[in-house]
C-alpha cells in the first residue's frame, strides 16, 4: 500500500524516557507493508538495546537537551529523505509531530498520546502526578532524570501487572532530559516557548490525534482539546481517534496492532473528523 499519500517512508518519533527501540514492533509491521521506516533518536540517543544500556550507564548526553535541539535534529533527518514522509510520534514525540508539520515537514502526521504544545490548557490530576517527580525540583531542568519502576508503572503501563511492567521498563526506559519536560510543562507561561505551534496553519499536512482512554500521563482531554483547537482555527485536515481502555503504553501493550494499522491507514488516506470509537 506504499505510495498512496505520495510517500514510501514513515518516520517514527519516540517520547520521553524511551528510545527508538520502543518502536521495534511497528518497524517490522510497516516494513511488511512495503514501507521504509526511519526511527531517529533524540541527539545523544542511539538505536537498539545498546543505546538503552549506554544511557543508563551514562545519561550525561541527555543533560540540558531541549526542544529546539531535538526539533533541529529531526528536521535534518527528514530533509535528507527522498520523499516527504508520514511522521508519527508517541507522547512528547506527538508534540514534535505537530511542530514538524507546522514547519512544513511531512505528508501527514499522527500524534499518539501526544504531549501538549503551547496553548493546550488541559491538565488532569493524573498528568500532574505522573510528571511531579521531575517538575517538583527546578534543579532537574539541567539534569538527566531517571524514572522509577513504580512511577513508570503508573504513568505508562497501568494496564499491565507489576511483573509485566518491569519487563517493559527493563527493555526500553532511559533517563529523560529534565529541560524537555520543563519546556513542555511550563510552555503556557513562557513567552516564545519552544513548543509554540500555529493552530491556524491551513497549509500543514493532515494531522490525526490518537488517545488512550486509560492513559494516566497524557489522558484523552489533552489530545481532544488539541484536536478541537486545530479544527476551530485551521482548514487543514484534522482527525481524532479514541481507543477506549488503552494506557500510555498503547504502542506496545496487547492490541497495539490495531493502533498501528489505523494510524498508517489514515495517514495514507486522511479524512477529517472524529473516527469511529474502538
């Protein structure tokens, strides 16, 4: 089915506390459909299990990393491609999808459990609880901050048992640049914030927001407000899909295939509006 949107390439952007390895199953599934798949890491994050181990042993490459540095790196990767790709991102990667589309990159974009860009005011208590371990200490802004197994289970894998969550934690998690989280979390009170996005951009590529009904760290209210604000201000194609009962780990927990297939099918043939519930 490659080429229906004028592209043969999908770029998958990971979120915070993760690396490109978290997309491993999506890569295989999309390659089986004849697509090229690119999974760029943030600066300092290498692909594969070796990259996870290296950052756990020495997270210093992530200290002080900000939104602009990651955006510039991702845009450079995309500019080097032969065709304008579909861009998909999970969590903070979803915010990067929006910023990249706004800047003219991508034939279409999919934000999965995406973090808020500047202007989104939904702030559910569960999101506050999930990010508090980093944001409560201003000194973390200049640090690379790990996530504990307990906090990871609450924020990401609350649909899994503690034992199942540990397997995911051990394979994928790395420390996060506190600066990234501070830039996202305080964007609405920061002039010229790094996550500033033009909701009135009529020329950006089609954009789909996917949310999980049982997501703790970025609940559906965040993506739905984002969707509504885009629809209100822009004529560009915008869509929204809620997967009831799915956690923030929707890209890896049982049933991830349905999320992956819907994301790709939509991106190859975008339609506006609220998609059927699942």
